[in-house]
C-alpha cells in the first residue's frame, strides 16, 4: 500500500507528542515539579511517537512496508541503547563525531514504554494516505518536521561543565551513584568509564577490594568535569550492566574505583548544599559515602605471577580415522610433533601438552576425535586414551568427577593477579573424587595425580588453572569470558591383565 508519511506530521497525535517532547525536555526536566523518573518516561513516550514518523517522512518512505521498517529501526535502536552494554557509548560517540555532542543515560525500565511504538503505528499510518498535500499544508508539515528534528536533537544534551549563565540554575540528574562536590571551591574531576569489551564477574568482585584488582587499563580515557561548589554529576554515562566500575581521578585526591551492583536510579538535584541526600552519594574530595562503593587505587604487591600462557593446552590433529604413529618428538616450543600415516598418506599433528603425559609409543594405531574446540580424545584400540580439555565447569572423565573450584590460600592458591592483557584472575583448583572414600583432592596448576582402578590406571595432570574475575577483551588466549579457565590432561593406561 502506497503511503505519504508527511501527512502524519499534521495529525493531532504527532503534533501533541511533539509538544510534549518540547515542554518536557525544556521546561519540566530539572524544574522539580515532577519526579525525574516521570519526566524521563514522558520523553521516551513522546520520542517513540515523533521519531519513527519523522524518519519515514525524511526518507520519503512511499510504501507501508518502508514505514514499518522505520518504526522497527527506531524500536531496535531504542531497545539497544537501554540494554546492550556499550551501545549508548557507541551511539554518543557517533553523534558527537558529526557535531552533535550527546549523552545517553541507559535505563532498562524504559522498555516498559515500548508498546507506545505499536500504538503510534496503528494511529498514524492510516493518516499517511497517498493524496497530495496543498502547498500550505506541505509548508506546515515541513515546518513541523523541522521542529521535530530540532526537538529530537536538542533533548538531553551532554553535561561536561555546569553553568549558571542566564540564571538557569543547575540541571538535576538521574543517577545510580553520583559525585558531589561537597566544598566551597571548584573541583576538576576526571571520570573514566569501563571499556565496552570488559566483562566483570559481579559476584566474584562483590566484597573484594576492587581498587587493588582493577587496573587503569580497563577504563576508557577520561571525560573531564568542572564542578562548581556543591554541584553533582552521575558516575556513569549509561546503564545496561549487572555491575559497574568507574575510575575517578582529580588533582586534589587519590584515584578511586567506584564499584556497585545494578541499582535503581535516584533523582538528584544539580546543586545540594545540605542533606538529606538521595541514595548513591559519593562526596568529593573525601570520597565519604554511605554506600561502600569507593575503593582507592593501590598497588597489588603481588606475591604471585600470572600463570604462563605457554602452559595452555593446544592441538592440531588430522581428521577422524585410524592413524599409525610413526614417531613423536618434542619441538623447541615444547609441543609434541606427531608423524602419522594412514594407507600411505602421511600427515603431521601437534599436541601442546606436558610431554611426559603422552601415553603412546611409535607404531601405535590412534584415533583422533576433536568433539569441540575445547575437547580432544586420542584413543588406541586396546583402551589406552588421552584426553585434553579446556574446562569451565564440571565433567566426568574415565568414571571420575572433575570439578573446577576456587583455590584457597591454605592450599597454595594466590589472590587476584592481572596479566599483560588486563585480565584479572586468581588461582583455581581441580577437585577430583577418586572414589576411594578419602574425599575429593584439589589439584593446582602443575599437579599430577594418579589412581589405580580395577581395569586401568588413570593419571590427571593440571596444566593451568585460573578463575577470571575480569575479562579484558580478546587479547591473549583462553576463554573469551569470565569464569574458570582450567586446562587438564587425562591419560588412561589399561592394566596388562586386561589387555
């Protein structure tokens, strides 16, 4: 069905939404007449009516399917800005790059107004009938389009410096955690947001001294704020995470990491000379707060080094089938090179593992089964087997239960340590129940333990074993997320009497 979206710019529903957007963003917000959450939701409601029709009109969407695509695009972008980590930062940076400096405050509860988009579509698309407009109507419609464009681009401007010019006072803010210049002098504050590719284990960090754990390389470059006396600023630029870490720096105080779990936004006046204060306050320059969110940056004083990346298991093996092992040799990189033959076809494979755990000999017939990128089985027809695993959770191998666990200090485990990439990890252990009634045994990196079963001897070697509390992007090898990072070799040797 053909459409003329410009006609909807004259519809009372669209004009009413435009008026609400202008009045709300430039009169009601910050005036203190309505709660902050209400003015925020009013902006969302008005914007979800104004934006898709304006987009369709500017693009000249001439068919109902094209109009529907404009509504869908607005909905997708709106939803992503509220819930996708880092989306708001990318959006703000894109607008700033074309001369439209912007600051988006993500709030997943804004998704509650999404049905307005459907209602706007049902109300306004019928008004987009393809009949041409009279010249006067067309002029009014394009005047409305210009007003709508200005209203959309002028809403929620970024605040990098407070001002009282023109007697306008200080803008109120919505914040989970907020900084308060609780002094009678101007203060410069540098706020560094967590990088978008950094993932935090909120449960692991809760209660820990994150000022020791989180290095400065996990944060974006600083946004500089000039705060006059008694003014406030939100610690974060956008929401969407389960927990947050922000690095705060200044000339008159030591760097601090603010860390907190996801919490509700509070409406905070832009200037506060005395309490009572809304939740989430962090006072400058003392960093006194009632929330326990501020942690001074301090050197770790590590007694342990990060576990070596050279200890990771790795492999490159031929396809499935029965191969004859011609020879094996340890290369200069510590990996085993395997010369293999199948029906006159020779091929070379590699196993990066502790060579002493390799249970096979020249002349053995072997089958390679790489069930996933994290699991390799090598077997011999008589039952001898070798399994290489990258573990992130419990498994059962050779009838034994293997469970990664956090290593305790009494068992030799170290505290949190950062590697060259910025990943923050602590020692983990592999808990193994050998079924001998003695309980589980915790194996640290480098440990080897063997057990004699009825039909076979099983040997377990832990190559490396860590638990990541902070993942700093794709630098380095290993899992691309937080959690356990445990490399294990299990070799099975049939007893001679059972061969």
